[in-house]
């Protein structure tokens, strides 16, 4: 009765009570009634759910533009889920602002995909005098959106704690062209969206957010501030009751806080975006979320309630064409409901894990046509490129579609690594480290009319203050239409990526043209850690960019600092990459069969050797 009425089951969440747990999880899934056909489009995708009685067998999904004569068959047939008595599936690769017909079995309907440009009825301009936090509860309409922006050249600033903007109980609101610097803390993110429909965040910049914190080894090495562990410290939070939310063309970088690595315990700290059980239809597209070794993200995109049916992105979401790099845990967590959640055309790089889909409680989830450009946390550790551990434990027969991805080897685990989940695995390409190819220059996929001819610059070594090579040259080349409009650009990079320069820093490119760039290393600023890892963007005025990562290694060795005469100690900063070579011994009990030996003074049995700490 719960899934027919759609009312939540008021029962405690107890895994050991199977009947109550099933009732509760069915209610949280919000299944459709028998015979109902629910369709939720985004810009280029559509998710559908068809309530049906058991025994109908396999059904195919077909679609076509309104007015076309020929039906096209969906690449994958929608699976049937007995627990909710419904078929669920998705179709990708549609055109924006286009009307389509869709049929699954005997059920048929029409829908229109979203459009990027929306009509603006009123614009509100923020400046230095604006008082924060600002609560936005405007009710725009599809024919007249309410736009919030900032005065040209103005950066909105706050101290370490507090929100800039809370979007609550609003509709049809566009937040565009604002640079948020500062703010943050769990529950008071710089930008919060909840209980609102059709909110778009476009071409914004987020820097300096978070409450900071330092590693506390009485708290498992996690960052602590004001006596509390710092976690879920996001720049942007998409929360409960949010539906049809878009975040696009935004640049997240230089968080004030930082995260610990798995070397100590489960990472905690900051992230760019926090997903807190929105209602449905979230789109993240064409964003740049760039951490650094000094300010690594925990996850670039983190989800609340990993093992709840409405957790994470919940349902009907697109993660399309994003660049996520430098995380100590996952580049992105999709964990939670994952009902028609689609992750495609992104580039995931330099994180302990690329994409996490464990705890798939509803499904189906799609991870396809992505570039995995190597795993590496700040200490070089790596896990699964697609985390599927426990995939089939937490959900009832979840389904995953993993196809058309490229796994480029780099880091500790060069090969494509994931436990095969139930579903479809097809046409994935694995480039192991021994035959590693550079990331594809067109990934992440974005509607820009030019490409760089390089996507990663690595192999650079700094010895005795000299970089080899000292420079790297590359080009941007026009790939758009012959009569396309000229594009102005700026080179952007994180504040702590001051160890290299890119010239020209500004310019433009037009049809048939190429632009020559030079990246110059600055070894005088590469003298206090072993590894230097960063990235830069060639970004246009609308917030779209081409990206390139940069890696260098140095001969830096941490100094040994005298404690007292005849004794010395080596100090290791928990938040900096491991460097130098303290005394290492072979020890099968240690990670990788090695350990740093510190004598405890206690003798083992037989007084044969000191017991290592």
C-alpha cells in the first residue's frame, strides 16, 4: 500500500527487520503507480519510469523527434525492478529545446528537452554594500526568470563562516556571473539551494571558502577547527526539495580548508559541491573543480546519505562535461539512490577514486563516455577508478551501465579497476601505465570552437634549482565553423599554482587560426616539497574552458631538525605530499611490505630484535 499511495512509511530504519526495511525503502524510492508513465527530461537526456505488473517480460524503449517518421531504439532496454514493480531507464544524446515522442511497450508520451537560454524579466545587481546572508525567495516564471548578478569587477567577500546566498522556496531564478570569496562551514555554505524549483547557477566562481582546520592525530588525522572535525565543507549545497537545478560553467578553486588522505583515515574536509538529497533533475555540466596538493578536496562532489534510497543525487541527474581533479577521496560520489543518474563526457583525474557508485540503492546508474586520466591522492595512493565495492550488497539487484569509457594508466593502480556490477559493461578501453596515452584533448566535452593540442604536461624534473625541460609549448587551434564568432580567452589557474606561468595569458582566436602558448616553470618557487601538481584553464567569457594538468617532481628532501645533541628527528607535515627518504626497512606487516622502523626499546621473544613501532 505504501508504494501505491506514495506516502512515506513511518517505520524506523532497521536493516535486520526485512519487512519494515522493504516498506520503508519502497516509500523512499517514490515509485510510480501501476500504469503511470513518468518522464523527466533535462537538456540532452531523459529518464523514464513505467509502473507495470509483473510478467510483462522485456520491453524496448523507442524515441523520435516529433514529426520524424522513423523511430530509434534506445541503446539499452529498460530493466524491470520487481521490488517497485516498474521499468526504469534513460536515453542520452538528445538535442536541446526539442520535442520528442517516447514509447515503452504500449505506453507512449511526448516531452520537450530543456533550453539553455531563458527569458529574464528582472535583474538584481549585487555589490560591496549588499548585506549577507541574502535570502532569495523570488517566484519567477518560465516566461520571465529573475536574475541575480554582481556589479562588473566586484568580488563578494565574507569571513570564514557564513552564507552569501540562500535560495529557498524560489522558482525560476538565475544566479550568474558572481565571484564568491570566503564564507563556508557545514550548514552555512556560500551558496545554498533548497525547496526550490528551476534554479540555475551559471558562470560563477568560488574561492576561499571553508573554516580550515589542522590535522589532529587524536582525531585520526582529520582536520579539526574549534574542537570539531571539519567535514562537508562545501562551496555550494544542493539540498532537499531542490528540483530541476543546473550548475554550469562554474570554477571552484583555492578552498581555504583542506582534507586528510586515506593514509590516516577516511578523508574529511572540503568539497566543491555537496548533494543533500534533492528531489530530482540536477544537472552539473561544464564546471571546473580544481583542487591542489595544498588544498585538496575530500571529494570534488560529495553526497549525503550514501546508503539511503534518496541519498546523493537521488534521481534523474546529468553530470556532463566536467573537469574534476586533485581529491584525496573520490572525484565524485554518485552513491545513494542513483535512479536514472547519468555521468558522461567528464574527465576525472588525480584522486584516490574516480567515480563512486557503491551503495546503489535504486538504480539504474550510467557511467559512460568518460576519461579517467589516472589515480593519485596527495601521497600517490589509489583505489578503484570506478568504485563498485559492495555494489550489490546495499541495494536490491541494482543495475549499472558502464560503457565507452577510457582508463588511462597513472598512479598505483594503472589498469581499469572495479568490481563488475550487475548490468552492462561494454566497449571500455584500458590503457595501462606501460602503454599510457595522454588524456584526450577533447575531454571534458564542451561546446567550445577550439581545442588545445595537449591535455597533460608531465615528466618535468627539477634538480638543483633547474627545471628540465624549462618550458613546454602547445597550441590552441580553431575547430569550429568557418563563419563562427571570434572567442576571447583568459588563462586561469589556482593561486598556489604560482610555480609555472602560461603566456599569452589573454587573447582571442577565430576561424582558421591557431594560438601558440608557452608554459614556463619557475624552479625558484619549487623548493619545499617533492611533487608539484596543478592545472590551468583557457577560459572564455561565458565560463567554458579547455583544460590541461601539469605535473613536476623535484629533488627536495625534508630537513632533519636537531632535538638535542646527538639526537635528531624528522618532521613530516601531514598535509604535504610525502617526500624524502627516511630509513625504510623491509617488513611484511607494513603497507606494501615496507615500514619506517622506530625502536620501542622493548625486546621481542628471545631478545633477538627490538619491536618496531
